[in-house]
C-alpha cells in the first residue's frame, strides 16, 4: 500500500514537471503549427546554464529562473525573425521546419560538447535543503516540491497570459486561425515572435529543474527530451496548453507505475503512449475543442 501511495504522489509531481517540459513546444505549435525539433536541446541549454551559474557563482536554481527567461527570450526573438518568416513563406513550411530545427539541434549539441565536453553535469538535490517533506505519510525530497511549485507557477503564467492579457487574446486568435487573425489587424509576426521566445524560455525553466526529476544533464539529452515532449503534447492535444498539463500528468503517473512495477519497460513508455494515441485518438485526449482555448 505504501508503494502504491508513493507511486501515485510521485507520479503527480513528475507529471506536473513533465507538463512543463512539453508546454513550450506546444504553445509554439499552437501559434506556428510547427514542431521545434530543437526543443529538447533548449531544455538541455537551460540545464547547462543552471549548472554553470551554480558551479561558477553559487546561484540557487531559483535565482537562475529570471536569468534563463531573459537570456532565452532575447535569443528567441532574433532566432524567430531569422528563420520562421522565411519558412512560413515556403511551399512546405512544416517539412522545412523539421529539417531546419533538426539542424539547429545538431549545432547546439556540437557547441555544448565543444564548450563543456561530453560529460554529465548535475546540481545536488539538497540545494533546497536535505530535510525533505511529507505528504500523506510519504516522504519526498524538497527539490521535488520546489520543482512542482515552479512548474505550477509556469502553468499559471501561461493561463494568465492567454486569458487575461490583450496579447493573450491575440495569441488565442492566431492559434484559432492565423489568416483570419491577420485579416482582423493582429500583428501576427509580433505575436508569433513573442510566443516563440516564451516557448524557449519555458524550455529553459524546465531545464533548470530537470536535474531533480530527470537526473544529470548531458549534451546528448536533447533528442530524447524532444521525443518525450512530443509524446506528452500529442497525448493531451497538439496546440492546447491545457492538454499539455493533462498529458504530463498521465505520463508522470504512468512512468512511476512502470518504474515501480515494470521497470524494464519504462524506457519505451513514451513511444507506447505516442503510438496508442495516434492509433486510437489522434486529436489527443482533450480534442479539437480545446485547441482554440
């Protein structure tokens, strides 16, 4: 019974974090209808930024958040204007975006290996205290609680942005129909650049806290994280932030059950979920109705 309760509670905390892992990828898809194949590499970059600031300056990961948001947002804006408008004008923007962002992924990995080597990096989990905390008689590391709260704060920010700001209303209009939004006078390029940069910033935040859920960071972790993120957002619904949260929770609980009871199968769980959803409910569990929300 204790193992079952631990599995459920740990799965929920894992799932909330994995929802954050996929959130940036999904909001970018919602606006641009493109899959950023370098998404996992930006998560990896966030991890290495956190490690570098912790190792060099002793920064607590919480202090890295504003640094990561500013840095990745400032990187995202020129990156968007350099690549995306040209892709959108091409005959097959979806396919070209796959090729382009795959190339970006390879470049990022090569640069990190050249700069840091191919060794794994980590931040000790006791950086938030070694005491831990109890939920319903089950004890968990303090780092898990902090990671969960940061992930929930990120979800709350995205919800507030989409539903309580003028740019958020415009973003939802672009998600619903890009052409109609453009004809109604919305500056679609400005909205797209902002959301693209915000997606990279969210990926960086996930990277900062990935040490405490996923484990040590390595330059080659990007493609696996991209696959995992894609599985999560397909599980919920492509283009739906709400679906990302649901997909993350389902994946988190499922992976904890697999690790607890069928550990030898845990590594292939994202692929099993992805194939199952594509076969039986390709629009995702949330469905089309949530895509405009």
